[in-house]
């Protein structure tokens, strides 16, 4: 029979790191609250959660790389907010942050989920940070739990065919 693997929300024993940007803190603090709420609801113990603040979204991959390299965390969550109206280098910040985070996840083998909002204005960001369109931080935390679960399942050898 085929083996079908899917990440679950069973978060027992997980050590999770959250990296969050100070830039646009009025939004990122809400993403952080959402992520912490998701972790708590799914049973991640408070003392197994580490929150690290960085200056802006461009610094998220650098700290994610350090934390992933240490081997201390089962999953990392990167949170930030890039608002188009407020920067002429929106595309650079948004693209580099996304590219860097994905690269860290692939290079280190530690899942790093992407909770960085890229929006046209502050209202769109607020709607996705605990407003009427949910909380992207909460979603990124659930994705982190699922990815850690999936990696654990992938570490189990398949039954050999005799
Ligand atoms: N950082 C953000 O997280 N969001 C932004 O919208 C933003 N803008 O507007 O420029 C931003 N810039 C700072 C950047 O992430 C770095 O912290 C900075 O360039 C220092 O390296």
C-alpha cells in the first residue's frame, strides 16, 4: 500500500523560533500575537518558544540562517510587513526577504515558514494581521507545526520491499 504523508498539527515536544521584524511593528506585533496564539492552541509549551526581533524584513533570513544552523529549533517562523506605499524599494525588500527565507529553509533542512505581508497599504496589512482577513502570523505558525511534523515523518525509513 502506498505511504501517504501529511503534516499534522500535533506540536508536542516542538521547539519553535519566531523571527519578527521591528519595521512596521504596529502590524508585526499583531502577526506575532497570532503566531503565539496558534502555537499555544496546538500545545507548544511557552518555554520552548524563542522570539527574536530583527530591524527589518531584509534581516529575517540572516537570523533564520543562524538559528537553523544551531540545530536547536524544529521549525522557524519569519514574520514581517512590507508596505508598497511606504518605500521606493518595496520590490527589493519584499523579493529578497522571500528569496532569502526560502533559501535558508532549503539549505539547512529546517522548515522556515513565511509570514511576511507584502501589501499596497497599511489597511491591507491590518486586515491580514488579525483583521477581517485573518492573521497571517497564525497561519505561518500552523504551517511551521505541519512542516516539523512532516519532516519527522520523512525521517522514518520506508518499509523495505522484500
Ligand atoms: N523593512 C521592512 O520590514 N518593511 C518595509 O516596508 C521596509 N521598507 O519600507 O523599506 C523595510 N526596510 C528595511 C529593511 O528591511 C532593512 O531593515 C534595512 O534596509 C537595513 O538593512
